[in-house]
């Protein structure tokens, strides 16, 4: 695999970000299909299994958000070191970040596994649904440390200007998941029928494949120095956690808010929960470009901040904000056109299909605004202002999304609930943009 390293300090801003983002998009597209493919096959099992897997998303995304946050911290720290021409320090930080991610995810996965019954009960899952949820999450928790390795190792490569190799390993993981999902869920060939447990196992196998490949390439290129955890690594852990923990905390606001929103949706019945789960996965796919930009933009900003080139930072941020607003507007139009086919594919139950269409008509109106907040948070982390990113996430979800969605649902039912989410994105995006432009003025 040839490496495509970009000159982040002197290259044309628009073309550099475009090349890095396009490289990532193919991998991100495949990664985003993980949950969508799971949802598609699980929907064939019926409404109750589909509702059950919808309840798992806030919890699983909590750990995913931790690894994303640590990846952001890793990219910011390594990018800053590379901008100061400290290559050896960057290599040590890469190895330390991988070990830190594995250990933290393992600890949190054990705690979540021990507490899963009260957690899902608080989310509104019934006793019957919790039995189905356990089938999925027991396997998912066991394999979750494997999630940290490709996520953080890919961040190390992106910090070094290589977005092609991470994308290829994301594609590899997505292919493994897509192939193994129907085999393990329905028991094709010599494999037993595992249903929800099979969907989780397919995901774990995809992580394993990605981990082996990306570690091989990382150490082959000497982008990280391999050594076991020790006291010397603690110094790097501290610098990584200074940015990584607030960044992880900011990302974890998403699943916490999703948990609160899922609990609110549960009052409208299993069909609403199932539809909301499908909509959440469509949302993940629809924000593909935003998430790719949120991974390509921080290394660019970090290296230029390290080199003292603030004007390039401002130009890059404003350019991607304009682009994402236009792009997400076009995506909303595409979703409107495809609303009925999508609802027919994922909604075997007519009520579920109806709620899926309702979601599509309202919630994606705020996707562009949501993208502004996501890109602003990643930019704050890149300039080593993680506390501001965390504050922005708290304001977005718990001062805007949760109360506005509750008010909308209380007075206008499910349509009002969805409209409250859109209004929260509008308020949050306005605050985020003004705050970052003032910070870098």
C-alpha cells in the first residue's frame, strides 16, 4: 500500500483538504455502513429485535466516542509535534496512544457489561427487550478493546498526513462486517444461526481484521515506536489525556444525549423506537462528509498552529463550514426523494415505515448545522482548546437538544420532538461558529 502524505504546512488549503477528505470518505462510507448493515439484516428478524438493537446504539456509541475522542487527542498532539519538527516524540506518542485506548476501552467495557441491566432499563427497554439486547451486547463488550486499535492507529497515520491507508483499512473492516453479518445472523452454510449475537460477532471480526492490518503498516513505516506500557509512557499519556479526555468527553455527549432522546422516544412505543434507531443510522451515513472532514481538518490545523500559521487555520475552518452547509442541503433533498423507498426497506411494520418517513422529512433539515458544530469541536481540539469543545457539546445537547426535544414532544408529539432537535442544531451552530472565529481572530 503506497502512502499518500500531504504537505499540510505549505500546500494549497482547498486542494490539500479535498484530497485528504476524499481519501477518507471511501473508508468512512464503509465504516458508516457497519450499523446500517446490521440494522438492515436485523430488521428481517422483526420489530422487537430491531427495537432492541436501537437501544444498544447509545451505549455502544459511548465507547466508540471514547476512541474517537482519543483519536482526536492523538492527532492534535502528534500533529503539533510534527509541526515543531519533533518526529521522534511523535512516534513515542503514537505507541502510547494505542495502549491508552485499549486499556481505557477495556475498563469501561467491563463496567458497562456489569451494569447493562440497569442502564438499558433506564433507557426504557422492557424485560423482554433486555434479553435480546444482552445477546448483542455480551459479544460486543467482549470484543470492544479491538475497536480502539484501528481507530487510534488510523489517527496516528492521519496526523502524519496519510489518509489513504486508514481509508483502505476502514474499507477492509466494512467488507468483513457486510459478508459475515448474514452468515452469522441467519446461520448460512456451516455456521449456526446466532441472530443478534451474530451481528455483534461480525462487527468484532471486522475490528480484528482492521487491527492486524493497520498495526502491521504502522510499525513497518516506523510511525510509532513499539514498546509495552511502562512508567516512561505515563508522560505521554498525560499529554494525550489533556486533549483526549475533554475531546472524548465532548464526543460522549452525543451518546448520552442519544440515550436521553431514546428514552423520550420510548414513550411513543416500540415502532417509534425502531424508526428512531433506523433514522439514527441514516444520520450517521448522511454525515459521512462531515465526519471525514472532522478527521482531515484537525491534522491540518494542528500542524499549522504548531508552525504559527494562524491565517491558514482561519481560512481552512471558514472554507469547510461553507462547504458542509451546501453539501448537507443537497443531501437533504436526496433523502426526501428516497424517503418512501428507505422506509419500505427498513420498515416491515407499516407504523415503523411511517415514523421513518416522518424522521426523514424533519430531522435532516438540521444536518448541515450539526456539521458546523462537529467541525468546530474538532477545530477547537486541534488548536488545543479541548475545554471549549467540551463546553460546546454540553450546551448543544443538554441546554438545547434534550429540553427542546422534550418540549416539542410534549406539546406536538413525535413531529414536535423531531423539530426540537432541528432547532437545537440551529442555536448550537450559531454559537459555535461565532465562538471559534472570535478565538482565532
